[in-house]
C-alpha cells in the first residue's frame, strides 16, 4: 500500500539513500519517490490518502465513500452486506474505484462460497481453487477468523501475579495456577458468532454493569426478533477493568461500572448508526440509580463528574434495576474458571427474560434518595444572610 503513494517532488530529496549490491560494487545514490516503510509519517500518509479517496467520492457514491472512510484499518477492510448479490456488487465497485487510484484490493475472504466463486481468482486470499476448508483461518486486525464456521477465535494471555521471575509461587497460589492451567485448554472450545442476526433495521441493546473489589465490568447484548417468531440474544461486546489499588468504595466502583457501560454503548451506537437502536441499561446498585436520577450538580465532585458523563451518553430514563443473580456483568467482575466459562448460559446468552416481553422484566423498586449511602455524597450548600445592625440602639444602651 505504501509504495502506491507518491511523495511530493519537493520532499523526495529527504528520502535519499546510498546502496550497493555487493562490497565490490560502486556505491550508488537512490531517491525513494513513494511512501517508505519505517518512516514515522508512513502510517498516517497511507491512511490519510485512503481517507481522502473516500472524501472525494462523497457526492458520486456515498455508500462506497462511507465504506472507505469507516471500514478500513490501515490496509485491512472489514465489511459485509445483507445478501451475496450486494456483496459481489460492492466488491466489484470498490475494487474498481480503488484500483483506478492505485490501490489494488486482494486476499478477499468471505463466509459465502458464492461470493468467492464470482471474484477473480487472483483476488482471493490463501486459496488458488476457491475451496474453503473448515480448518482454514484468516487473520485481520489481530483476530483469527474461520470463514466456514464464521466465528472469531481469540488467543488469550494472562498475567496473574506481579512477582520476580525467579520467585517461587506460594503453595496455595501454585495449586490454583496448576488448576487454572489444566482447565484453560477448555477455553479453546469457545466460538463467538460474527453475525448478530440483524434481520431488520431495528435493534435492541441491553447493557449490564457491576463491580466488585477485584474489577468492574460491562456487557451488552443484542436482541433481535427472527422470522420464525423466536428471539435471538447475542453477546455483542464486553469490557472490564481491574479495580484500582487505591481503596475505593464498592458504590463508587459500581458508578465506574456504569460509566464504563455508557462509554461502551456510545461506541456500539456509533458502529450501528445505520440501525434504529433502542438501549436499556441495567445495574444492581440502587444507590447508583439514585445518583443518576438527580442532576449532577447535587453531588460531590467524584460523583458529579461521572454522573454528568453517564447522563450525557445514556439518559436517566434508560437506566433500570436488575437483581444481582440476573446480572451477567457480575460474572465478569467476580471471575469464572475456564472450566465453567464455556457452559455459562447467563454469560453467553444473557438472562432469560431478555427474549421476553417487557411484562416479564424485573420489577422496578421504589427509589429512596434519603439513604445514608446516597446522602453522604450530596454536595453541601452554604447560605449567607445579610444582617443589618442598628448602631443608634447600641449607643443608647451602653453610653
């Protein structure tokens, strides 16, 4: 990709190098006329030129323009289409437009054999005969994708303890580590669907958040009605953070979990901007719900700053209460063994009522904003009163 971008003639002199084929050959001077690997500006110049191509197409072809601007990461394109015909048309149009500008798209991969069969053979990645093997995987953006099963497979690495390299583990921790190591093999059986079954332009998202002394976490599920009358619930995205070393109350960690969820939803909403998204946020902390039900300026700075950002991303009427036992985020913040994770239905499919009507959702308790946990974070307000003193009366009394 870099070598397809010409450097301005005035700047080419800054890319002069000396070279010789062997120690006996004369030294020659070369001028590199294109974007060069290893220079600090190379990644920016490459992505900026590709982005400019998208800008140039905004009037003539808005769909392709949007695809170029939003679906590329450096030279990797990750996109899709509702049908094979649309995907084929998109591939041909995009390839033609970019090829005219010096960018040749190749190594196409798809979960549809029909799409691959109608693409020029030298454009298809890792297969000369277009045959897709079940165990054949492609990599993009650090993810491994099996195009036949249409799943992402993540290789996980864990750093468990901050000890010196030569320090032996205590016996109790060593036993836990060996058990974890033995069970960790079962994580390889986890398959995460790439498609979230978007059958219509409307999509409902349910986000959950929770916190513990170990971590705070958020998780979002996509709920989609299907043509057969059933409802499909898919784990869409999750994010967790380790609790800070500095002691922080559980309630404040719960609020941080809510903020993490709000930010995660903002990211999802941006990615799903072509859909009509309905979002519900769930927490098992009634104190957090009380903080969010009042204006941020009523609280001390720590609470006020976070509630302000949360409410800016997710309105107060979208926040609901869920019992801890029904909260999938509780699993992420308290942890689960590798043996239990693959079969944890609550984590992978969410709580059962997600696929039901609203009448089956958890009943919302009456909020009490006067509890000590809520009140102690309330900002104290100082009042001043002017007082007028009659000086004549004082003189009469004492003189």
